[in-house]
C-alpha cells in the first residue's frame, strides 16, 4: 500500500514497510526540520498539525505558490504536490500518490 502521499510503502497484509522501496524514499528525505526551516515563514503556508514521516504538509492559500517557492523546494532536492486548491505536500523527489 502507498500511504502518506507516497512517503510510506507498506505490505498490505502485514502493514510492515516494504524495505527496498522504503529505503529509497528515506534516502531522498532530508528530514522534517530541513523543510520547516526552509519554508516555515513562507507567506500563505500554514503547517498541518498531524504527525508525518517523509513529508511535510501545509494548508496553502490561493496564490502562495510562486516560482520562488518552487525553486526553494527544488533546491532541497524535493518535490511538491498541490491539490484541492488548498493542500501542499513537500515530498522526497520522485514519490507521489
């Protein structure tokens, strides 16, 4: 099963991580603190208050996503996924729902 917008991959029967896939995701994740330090005061972003591994989720005001925000996320070696015109997930590069 793919969970956490692609940040977690588990065996559907046991719910244990699928280690070869999970290890690759872990290797591309710099850590929550790195993302929060880079984006913590970004105008129009409010961090979602839920526990997360290998992603940081924000509520995102319309118009908050700019070329500069995209550049900052890319400089971290990460991807971002904007959905529902209000949700922004910052994820390890190459993972998605």
